[in-house]
C-alpha cells in the first residue's frame, strides 16, 4: 500500500501535537503541530 495524500493539506489542517497519518512495516509518517521555537525532543527507533 502506498501513501498517496496531500501532506501540505494534511499538515495545515492538523492541530494535534502528533498525528500518525500512515504506518506500514517499514515507514511511519507523523504530522506534528509545533509553535515557533518549541522543542520536540528526541525520538529514535532501532532499525531491524
């Protein structure tokens, strides 16, 4: 399955701090809504 969405449109409509919009075995696409200068921290995942 391919991700075929308008990411700019989704991002402009997003008001959640983090919103998962796509997930499959090898990829995760998450939209984030941040204020200017807001720190998001670090998040890492182990590569299989």
